[in-house]
């Protein structure tokens, strides 16, 4: 069969679309401390979350946590630590030696310690994965209880690239040995402001 005939056969045999289920989100409501729960879940997945008194403290905190980081990309205006500038024209392969990237998170999720980042906050899509260490900054008012609420929030955005990041990159499927930094950052720190 030709490619065209195969694709036409698939199109003809598509099942009917089913509506998404109606979910009563009140069932998932909990009266919990979102910041505390988020911090605990970030730690549970191998990251670190720190509540800052002020965004002005961010550079001092980063210098303290990452004293050996030299090649840094800052995608937030509140940090002056960026030693490497990037733009949409930057060749992604040039970023392979980045020590640290600082990226603004749009929202966070308490139930799993995930942070949503959108491409308009980090210019080059590969940046959060190619850096050795990743710092995300999120407002405490933007922490959602669960993924249902987070998805509802991001559904209103412009349809651009974005993703949830939860903890540093890790895998345990090779010889059943946990490897940190296998496909991305070796460490993740989330600053909550």
C-alpha cells in the first residue's frame, strides 16, 4: 500500500470523538498551605524550593547556592548575574557550556512540585535542558493546588511552546540505577517570591 492509501484508510477508520468528561473540581479542594506543600513536593522529586522575602535577594541566594557557576543566562530582569546574552538568533549548540539558567515560571502546582514555563520567558527552547543547573522563579500567588487548576489557567494562554518541569532531570531505567541529569539539568532550584 502507498503512504497515501494508508493515511486515507486511517482517516476513514477514526473513532467518533467523545466529549471530555465533566469533572467537579470541588471534589479536589483542600485547605492546605500551598507554599509549604509545593516546597515539600519539589524536595520530594529531587529539587530545592526556597521562599524569598524579596526578589532583591535572588542574586545573593544564587551566588551562595552556585558559587562555581560562571557562564550564566538570566531570563529575568530582576537578576544581574547573566554573563551570557542570548537571542532568538543564538545557535542552540553554543549553549552547551552553560552552567546556570534563570527562568521565570508562570505558575506552579502544589500537588506535584511542577512549574510551568513558557517559551516567551526563555527565548531558546533548549535552554532549560542544556544548562547544568536550572533556577526557576515563581510568584507564591501563582501556586495552584492541583493540575486541574493549572491546566485551566494555561488553557487561556496563547498557544505557544511551554512545559511543566518537576525536579532535576532523572532516569532509572538503565540498569535500575538512578541517574540525575540524564536528559537535562543536574539540579533544580525554585525561588518563590
